[in-house]
């Protein structure tokens, strides 16, 4: 393989392509050989790796190409975008979908052409309602051409689960003992949400920032819906006298899981020495990662009584690229607090980029999702984000709408909304006043709630009291008083 790589670097044009095709015939062996080149500082090495992965024909290449699709160099992204179209796998479709549009026009066109090969009815529906006004004319024209060529496979538009929920690796660990990491202060919400989304889970214990539960392996794919967790780990009991590297049951299970998921490196914390690290690297066929690792790193924690294996990492939850795990978890928690049922009308004033609407849609079915904001640019961004994510939610595309609102009358009839939820940062706090809260009361149904996450609870407390609302929950969220969750009812 090394000889192939050296020849690839020297070759150009058609010769390089021919060598990449030839090397790709080695399948998984080729994928393993070029995988680590994707993080090289040498652009030519990264490009060569992407070319080989494009022609490897092995499903392990998908995760590498997804990583290359985020490369800073447009040529590498272009190669990755073109290569992913050859893999009819949910992970390939999702990587392409979440990377569109690219700042480079050629890459955007390549993503669209690969998506056309993997097109589904849900994706076609999302493209039809996508705001193309901010796209370059060739990209917008390509979308229209794809839609003109596309022939629906079905007459109806079913709701779909996240593509990740069908990934084999989600059920490859034995399960039973699990731990979900959660933002401190949201443990009780996480427990309620877990019990709702994964009723098979049996809660074992709750401590600051952690919920432990038991769950059979066959039910573990459902955990991908529990977005309130920052990450989810599987725990294996550990005999303090036994060398973890000699525990064949654990090693075999973790090996199968790691390679099914396409992980390439290993990071160990806790009670582990360099010798154990090297032995596990060899047995698991993973190379050593530098902290904190990357999306393709297997993370283990060695404790006195348990071996912790990271099962669902922060980067595994489907989300918008710019939203960090903490924001995603807070949004999922706020949406969960405000959810009233599968047919509820969920109002998000000051919707900004639409991340809270996205989280509510990913939480489960809803009647209507309404986002309001005074800035047209943010409304356009929110609409675009919904169109990107909506194919993997449990809601129809038409369930969400985004409308301009200048802080006066809300464009809804009286008693129309089941819940109102929003983040109240400095921008929102500056705009909030008693008249707005009176509008909230007007559009809320009897018994409806207002849920707010804010770093400055004093103003929310004053407005709630002045409007005659009952504040029945107030709690600090996160370490160092990151924010305060406040829930009021009519």
C-alpha cells in the first residue's frame, strides 16, 4: 500500500486516477492504508486519500469521505463530494445533505449530483421548498434540473427516522448498563425524556451531569433520539484483578462495534498505563489518538469497577454543522419541557437560526412549529436549516413556518398555541417588554406554558409576575450558572 501512496503523490491527472482506481480495488485494506492521511497537513496527501476512498467500493470508506467533505481545501471536498455518490448508504446521504451548500460553487454542484444518485422522496420534497435565492444561479438551476428529472418512488410522503437509527453499530454493544452525560441541572428532564422516547430503559441512578440506566442491545438504536444527552456510554463490569486487554468478551464486542462504526483511533482515560494502551490498540487494530480525539476516535474510560465505552458521541447526533453539542442539548431540553403532545402548536418567538424549531422537530411529531423573528436574514436562515434537517424529523416539511414579527401583535388567533419557548440572550432581553408578554398570554391556550432559558433571570421573573403568570419552575442549568430555566403557566 505504501508503494501505491508514493506513486499517487508523484502522478497527475489520468495517471493519478488510474492508480487510485487500482488501489481502490483492495477495498478495506486500501481504506485502512489511506485513512490517516485525511488529517495530514499536506493537501496532496489528503486529496490522494479522498481519491482512493472514492474508488474503494467498501462501506468503510464513507466515514473517511464524510470527513474529507469538511476539508479546508475545495479540491479535496470536491473529490469527496463526487465519491460519496457511489455509496448507497444513509451515512453517505446524510454527509452530503448536511454539507450543502458549500461555499465553493463547484463543490455544491458535485454534492447535488451525488445526492441525485441517492435521492429519496423526502430529500426531493426538501429541495422543492428550499430557499434558492441566496444560492448562485448555476446551483439553483441544478436543483431545478434534478427535480425535473426525479421520479418519486412513492405517492405519499412518510415521516422518517434519522438515518443513523438504522446504523448497525448502534446495536453492536451488549448494552444493559449505560450512562448518559447531561448538562448539570437537566437530569430530571433527561430522565422524563428518556422514559418517553425509550420506554424500555430502566433508570438505575441519577447524579450531577449523569443518568445511569439499563437497556437491552436491541433497543439501543432508539437512543439516537435522546438528544438531550451530550454523549452516551456503555459500561462493562470490570474485575480489578483482570487485565482489560485479556477480557475477550469485552475486546471482541468493542472491536466489532468500533470497526462497524468506522472508528480508526483509540483514546483511553483513567486507570490505564502506556502498556495497556498499546495492547488495546493492537487488539482493537486502532492507532493512538491525541486528546480530545476526533469524530473517528473510540474513547474508553478505565475505572476501578467499570470499563466505559463511548457509544454515541457528541458528533453522532444529527445536527446543523454550526451548533455545538451543548447548544443542541440545551435546545433539546427546552423543547422537551415545552412539548405538550404529538399535535401541539409550538411557538418560538425570537427564533434566530431556527435551532429550537429543529430540536422540537427532532424530538417527535408536532401539529405546527412556528418561528418568529424581526430579522429577515435570520428567518431565511431558519427556513433553510429546517429544510436541511426536516427529512430526518418526525414532522412534515409543511409543519414549520417562519414569519416576520416586530414585537407587536403575534400573527396567531387567540388561544392558538400550546407552548411558547425561546432562548433569552442579550438580544431577546433587550426586546422583551410587558406588551409582548401580554401577547404571549393572548395566543396561549388555557393551561399553556412559557419556557425560557436565559442567563439573566431577573427580567423574566419581573415580566412573568407583571403579566400575572404563575412561575412554577426555576432552576439553574449547567456549571457556573450557565443559564436558568424558567417555566410559567397561564
